């Protein structure tokens, strides 16, 4: 299947409009590993511009449907950057590239891992993440300091 054109979701009436100017990292808000990863990123990039949204929210769910992914199964997190969805290993690399040095440099090195190998590692961790790390009973809530980095449930994008 060919990669959709950048920003193809903007023309999809099933995807609510949202602010897509900064990279959006979609994660499972109930997964302890995923939530810990978001906290790790926030701690290393407190002034960053990337934003976060839990798959349990309407916009991320609509984006998953648009890209023919199952939001309920959540077998990959997504980094939406410049209108392009990066999934699995490519998502890990894209998320790392939103961070300052030295993390951005490490993500650049991770690009050298062939996708077939990176995706297998990603799939193995993804399949076992809830068993290994557990799940939360409620979604990760941002601190007041970090709230601006999280998508609001009813956020909308102004006309671009």
C-alpha cells in the first residue's frame, strides 16, 4: 500500500480539524510503558514543540481510521510530522528526532537499522508491553506545566 500524500487527513471529513503545525505523538494513554515514554520525552525536552495525544481521544482515533489502523488494537504508536504518519520503528525514530541533542543524534543513528529489523523489535515489545509493564486505569494526565504540550480533547484546527 502506498503512503498517502502528506496532510491527506485534512480532506477526510471523518477527521476532526486540529492544530497540526508541530509533530504529534500519539500514544496509548493506558499503557504504563507508553505513558512513561511520554514523561521521559517531556523531562528531556521541556521546551520542545512536539505535542502528545492519547489514542483514547477522538482526533487520534479518527487519524488511525484514516490511515487504516485499528485504534482499539493499538499495534503501533504514531508520530504525525509534516502531515506524514510515521509508524512502528519509523515512529520511534521520528519521535527521537523531535528531541534535542544528544537524543536527536541517537535517533539519526537508529535510522541505520533496517525497517524490517526495527519493526520486528518494535512488534515484539508492543505485543508484550502490557504484560511486562502493566496498564493504568485512567489516561496519563499532564501536569499544569506540560498541559500546553497535550492535545485538548475538543481541540480544532483553524483554517489553513
